[in-house]
């Protein structure tokens, strides 16, 4: 009888060189994936201590003008969020990044006016709020993207 099963002389699956290349490639891919995941978890916040707002207005609008930014000359709009709360603490304008507001146009009664460098909050920039929508005692807050640091808070 003939043997149908022939025994292989070389029992190795791949050569040592190919195995080493595969291990290095897998390690590099895993390191890249880990790097991307960690990079997404770490959010670098701008070096802003506080934003100083000056309140003013006309017969139709409230005006909040940026008169100072401590810790930085300017701050990226994507890193600063605005929240407007009515006197009874209900939300009049939910948390929104400033880069989501079109400069010069009203959004739910709030208008951002970019007076200096586009894309950044600078001294001289201002916010206009429609008095027909926001009564006295309404609070405007500027804070970081995580919501842990309040840069400015001003009551109208």
C-alpha cells in the first residue's frame, strides 16, 4: 500500500525573515493606532486665563465687548463656547462654539462681531444680543470646549 499522507521535511510555516518582518509591521501598525487614539483624547487648551467683557448697549441691543484677555493675546474661536441663560436659569442659547457663529450675522438673537483677526477672539471683538429676546438679568458665559473652565460670565 502506498501512503497517501506524505510527511513534510520542513515543518516551519514561514521563514524567520518573513516572521520578523510581519512582527515589525504589526508593531508599527499597533503603535500608530495607539498614537491616534491618545492624540484624540488629549485636547490642548489655549492658554487663556480670563476674558474681560464690558457691558453696554442701545435701546434695541445689549453689547458685550472684549476689553481684555489674560494669558493670551488671542484665542481660537473653536476653543471657546458661548452659553446664554435666562434669569430663571433656563437656556436661551445652548452651548455653541464661537466658530459656529457667522461673524456679523444673528443666530438666535446673538451676533458675534469679529473686529480683528478672523478665527480668533481678540480684544475689540464684541457680542450683540437682541433686547426683545433677552431681558435684564440674562447671563452670557464664555467657557472652554470641555466645560470645566469659565473664561467670562456677564449678566445683562
